């Protein structure tokens, strides 16, 4: 059994080469294809390889919320266990061999943020006709960090600016010191900017300027009201890549309906999950026929980085992701493999 702590996992992700990142993209892409194929009504229950039961949630007497998320792709079984307490969120991913032997344990927080950003990147890398000069990231948590990190890793020569936008000023300043300063050293040719709504006398005006120049918008906030309106983008029309991963409950919305539908269709990780959980889709009364599941898109492709998405003139590319347990399993398994190769973590015999 191999054990990777949170610092180990963070080090692995931050040390990835472009080639290693592409391997992670391929791994996750294959998983998304498998999920879509198994969702086919013609697939008999006895033939299914992937099992993702509903999560189990309960609250203890000490008011700690415990969440258990099991998943299996038959080759590997896993369960992510997360506890939400007054001191924060702690989690671990358990990975088992087919015969039930514990293959590894790894801290869950960094994996969750990385795999969600990676899901966005599986579509992002195929949108070769959309420029990537100016990137705007809403949020300043781990999800926001990893969307920026992966985009910069894969397109260091194309990206010219990255702007992080957040409601609170204090958290954004903390994020700048913890994350952005380091990114600036890694990518000295890229201009990094911070924009906080709190305390900014002309926040809407500045946000309009930033979004007007934006080619890419990564939205990573649990917003209940849209972070911006369609009219802001229309002030300076251009094709844009827009991803929405922060809102994951019916009452949450990161964008308005016109922005959501500005691509004519919405790419999603799971049609069923997004129609049940994504507030933007629910409010817009989006039907399944308006969605393109990533597994369908990727299943029709033959390569990882070579194949492209056809973006009609005047349309954006809009992606919505709420996350699935299989993402944690396949990415976690690959992290254990890379960690062992790098000599990171602790190996324990006898399991």
C-alpha cells in the first residue's frame, strides 16, 4: 500500500510536465467516455463495469458532517471520505485492487481541485480556434488555482494575462501571496492582476474592461447570483471559452441564461447530474437535447491534443461540470503511480 500526504500530492501536481499532464488528460478522457457508454439504455446491468452509488451523508453528535462516496470501474474500487467540521474540510481517497486489497491512500482536497480543473482542460485543449491570450478566473480557492495552473502549463507561450476576480478583498490578497506570486516567478512574461469587488469604487467598470478583453473565463465560485451579465460580454463580442464548475446545487448560478446558451449548446460532464444539480441549467429550463456530454464528444475522437472542437461563428464554448466519483478514482490512481515513480510518500507492506 502506498500513502501520499497532502504535501506529497501537491508536489506531484506542481511538478507535472506537459507530457505528464497530457497523460492525466487522456486518463480522465477515457473515464468520461466509459461513463457515457455505460449510460446507454441498451447496456445490460450485468454488463456494466462502472458503479457509482449515491453518496452517504450523516451528521455526528458533535455536528461534523461525514460524506462517503464509493465508486468502482471493476478494475479498481475506491471511496472518498470527507468530513466537514468547524476546523474545515478533511478528506482521503482509498484505492483498492480488484480483489479488495488496499492499494493506496491519498489526501483528497488537492485531488478534487485538480481533477475538476482537468475536466475543464479536456475540452479546453480541443478548442484550438479560440484565442487564449487573456484569461479571467472567478474565485481564489484551489479550483481557481488549478484552472490557472493547468492553462499556464499547457499554453505558456499563448497566455499573456491572467486576472483573478473575487468578492472579498482579504481572501484575494491572501491568495495573491500564497499562489500568484509564485506563478509570476514561473511565468514572468504573463501579467497577473487581482480584482476584488469589496472596496473597489468602480468594480463594475473595471470588471467590464477585464471581461471585454477576455478570451477565456474560468468560473470557480459557489455563487447564487451570476458573477456577470451577458450584456458585459456583448459590449465587446468575440468567441470565448467559458467554464462553470463552482455552482453545484439547484439554487446556485454563476452566469445568466443568455451567457449559458451563448454557444448554442452546453458541454457537460454528465447530462443526468447537471440537469439535477446545476442551477444555471435548471433556471434556463435546458433540455437534454441542448447538452453535449463530454463522453460523447471524446468517444468520437481518436487523439488527445490533436482533435479539435468545431466552434460555429459567433458562438462561445460553454462547459458545465458538477463532478463524479470516477474522476477521483482514475486521477487518484494515476497520482499514486506517479508518486511511486518519484519516490514520494510512504510504502507500507502487509496490506
